[in-house]
């Protein structure tokens, strides 16, 4: 079993100008500060306005795992004894820790948001505000809003429930005893979402992470406008648009990609084996090496990776990003795409697929036909860490 570790990293210099190329929409870009500085998340409201912040009683705690522990305890304290039993499974319950899915209507651990009081829901989201950055929380909000949008299309009304879709159907759980030194996990998810943030020895590992959205582009729900995954999709497209024709051709993957490769293959098993077997190895790792690309294109790859990793608090994200984007890592990191051979990536074509395949970092985006909104594609994405999925506590 791998021992948890972190390498030191300073600020990523020289990339800010590149993030400005990753716009989607008009020029009114949402501001970003702190851990979000320099990361252009797009110009539409990717997750809708969110005023959620860490609990007031946790303000005195230093940002990081201590504040997450405080917020998790505050959420659990807001529950009845019966609710707490359901919301706080043992960390050793590996079968439940693997019950995340891209599908609606699946069994998930914890409590359903729609069964919580408003105050309890606020406590759950305040806990997530200590785990995620502003933009990570906005993505959570936007994906849940997309489920309300789908529910409305299915006749379920604005509160969700139609066709198994809706923000009220998302679940939240805290595995184990929140601690700055021991193992525990925060899980929040539902259809098109799985935030699995594992803490091992005070170090956060936010993987596996699934995010999807239908509709994939801009939509309006409840008076707010959303496009939660546009920035990530645009960032990956920017990488491939920067390749010359020969390199673009060399990055093409044979075969058909109807979905992400390393999705929830381990669902409900309590074992990592099914997922581990999905990663390509040896000669099956194909595409073009990031280290072979011009420095400006390498920076675009870094910008794309950052959009996934910077959804999480800097105490979790900083060292991960350093490990994923080092020169050593880029000498063994491939970018590749699948789908109909073309001269450019077209996310409006079902079967279009893009990925970043590193020695640790694994990021995928798949374009699929709409499940509810016919005639349009929608996104599935996966972010995993070959070495530290589940904090390497599920071997």
C-alpha cells in the first residue's frame, strides 16, 4: 500500500495568460481569488450564484483538513441520531464507498438531500465549501441544477423527481470519524456527480471524481444560467486545437468510445480491481507525449489539468498539481482523442472523446447522445489518480 505523501509546490508561474484563451461565451469573466486565481472557468455562470461558505463555528480553524473536520462534525451534529447512523458509515465499509455512479436511480450511501431540513442541507453544503473551492462548489450547484432541468423536461417540476432526475435526489455521507490524522471520507453525489474526497493522515485525495451534465451547454434553471462543464471541455479542446495536423493524427485512438474508459467499474464491490483493470498499460498507452509538445501546448495541458484539480481546496490541490505536471510526469503523460477521424475536435458529435493519461493523473471527457434532450450530445468526465484513488485505501 502506498504511503500518503505530498511534494512541495510553489505557484505556477507564467500560465495566467494561457487561461484567458479558454473562454466560453462573452467577455464578462467571473473573478477569482486565492486558489482560483488565474483559472478562467468560463464566462457563463458555471454553477449559478452560491453564497455557501464554511460554517461560522469553523471560521477560527485554519483552512484545510482542520476546517473540513470541523464542518463535517457540524453537519453530523445537525442530524438526528437515526439520520446520523445513515449518514456516517464506517470508513471500513468499502462496498458503500464504491457506490457512486453516472446513472440516476442507483443505490447510494448516506442521506438524500430532499429528506433533509433546509438547515441540514445548508450544513451539508457548508461542509462541501470547506472541501471545494468556489468554482468546485459552483460546479456542484450547476450539475444539480441540470438535474432539475432534466426533471422538468420529464414532468417532475422544478424541485426534481421526474424520470429519476433532480437535485433533491443527491446524497451526502461522511465515512468514519473526521480527523486531522486518521482516515475518513466525504462523499457527495448523484446522477452525473461523484465527489469522493478521502483524507489519509491529514492529506486529501479527491478521487475518483465523476462529473457529467445534460444539457452540456448553457441552460437556464430557476432564473439562473449555467454551463458547469464548458470550461473543462473548452480547455481540452484547446489542447487538441493547438496540435499541428500530423501530431493531431498521431494522437488519434482507434476504436469506439461510447463512454469514459475508467468509469464506476467498481460500483458496490468494495474492491479496486475492476477499475484498476480498465487503465491502459504498456503498449496500450497511446497518443502523443506531452513532453514532445511545444512549451505553449504543454501549458495548455497544465491549464486543463488545473481545471479539474483546482476544484478542490489548495491544501489538497497544490501538491497533486505539482506531481501531475512535473517534467518527469510529462515525459510519461499522453494526450489522446477518439471518435470519427477529422481535422478538429467536435463535441457536438457523439463518440468524440478526449483524455490525459499520465503516470498518475487520468482525465477523460466523453461526448454522448442525449438521454433526455434528443439531438444533442452531453458530457461525462472522469478524474482519477492511478496511485491514490480512494486515498489508496481500497486495495
